[in-house]
């Protein structure tokens, strides 16, 4: 793998759709490492114009181009891409809703798949998947130690943002000695500013704050008290001037409710599609997400169902209830 990466001069680095700070930060950190190796990477993501303004404070976010057939057929640097890096992405389907784009991505060789999701589909020619890593940023840090070279201060800040966000400030179960060593290493490189960790963890826009309030007010607790769930309808978002994309912090807020084992948040994408985010304290819920064609981590997973909001809610809650009661 190391030789292939060192040889590549024109890498394309892609993050998943609806990118979170870990996918953006990992991609930017990787770009900086490849630049130190003499390459000229291009960064791309589906609909970069929809990146949450809070995340846009991660340095370099403006470098992301729209992941479209145009970028793939006419690379911005004028020469074809000679390697594709996909970061924080369990399945190639999560990169783009457009099949044409996905097949153009598959045509780039080699594909290097760098991830930490247990459900990763190993779609790369090289799969650097460390499923016990707390963040893709931690895997990029491991890659840096393998490759040598270096990383810029902005690259370190971007990785730190990913590490802090995916570990919720070093609180998740996956946070281990290696995660903390990565954090210490990034700190030494200047990768900590007082503001970025606070921004990625706590700061949300006014509209997103109101949407969080509405979603919390609408929360329902199951009879046995194990599950708390809520729905974010298009109407609810419109009422507070928010978009569904502003709903990212809701699962974590529900998880802070005392004595809850699992939480589910249902987002109305449109009249026929619902996305669900699942979180749990102890019980594995990635299998529940997989039932509906999704995936993720043992304790944090999600799926998109081709069902209206209420139907999807009923189906997922039934399956989640069975999972928690060990059926
Ligand atoms: Mn991640």
C-alpha cells in the first residue's frame, strides 16, 4: 500500500454524502499528508454547498469540489486521476446518489478505502479499515506514521476536528490509548485551537438550535423506557426555518437522557423516503440498520428507507424493540 500511495501524483480524495466533521477532516488531513509526499490531490464531495456552516470552520473545507461526472471526466488539474482515496465511507454507494458518478469512481485505479466502520464493504483495491479506531481521523494518523512525510498545521487541525467530533470529545467507547496518542500528536503539531473542538461539538446555527428544541419537545419514550425516539418532519424543519440537514445533533442530545438504552431519530427526506439514525449504550444496533439496508458502527448506525415517515418509524421501532429484548 505504501508504495502505491507514494507513487500516486494525482489523487482524488472523496468523502461520503452529507459529510460529518470526521469525513471532511480526514480527507483534508490526508490531502495534507499526500502534498507532503509531492502529490497534488483534488478533494470532492456530493453537494459541498450543503456543508453545515459550523463544519465550514474546519480549515480547507472550501477546497471541496462537487463530486460530479464533470469533475471525474475533466479533472481540474487536467490529467486523469491515478488513485482514488475514499475516507470514512463504508460503501461506495454512500459517495454519490448518481450511478454514473459511482461507476466513474469505480473506474479509477487503484481505489484505497480508508475507514473505521465495522460494516465497511471492502470495495477498495487496498482496504485500510481499522474497525476499532474511534474515527477515520485516527486511521489517517496511523497512515501518517507509516508513510512518514508530514502534515501541515491546518491538516492537523482538520484531523483533530474529526477525532473530537467522532469521539464526542473523547467520550465514546471506541476512544482508546491510540486515539489519545493521536490527539497528543496532533496537539504537538498545533492541531488544537480553542475554537474548533468547541465548534464541531457544541456550536449549532440558530435554525438548527430551534430544530433541536422542536425535536426534543416531540420526543416519545417507549413503554419499557428503553427507547426514546423522535421524528423530524419537513414541516417541523420549515416551521423553524431549518433544513433537514440542520438536524445532525439530535441523536446525541437524546442520548443524554437518563436511563435510556437506545435512541432513534427519523428524518423525513421527502414524502417517500425516511432516514433513521440509531444510537445505543450497550446493545449492538448496527444489525437493525442493516435490516433496512443501512449500516454504521455497533453503537451508532443508520439507514434510509423507501417509506414515508410514519411507516418507517413503525417498522424500525418494531425491529429495534425485538433487538433490545433479544429476539
Ligand atoms: Mn467517522
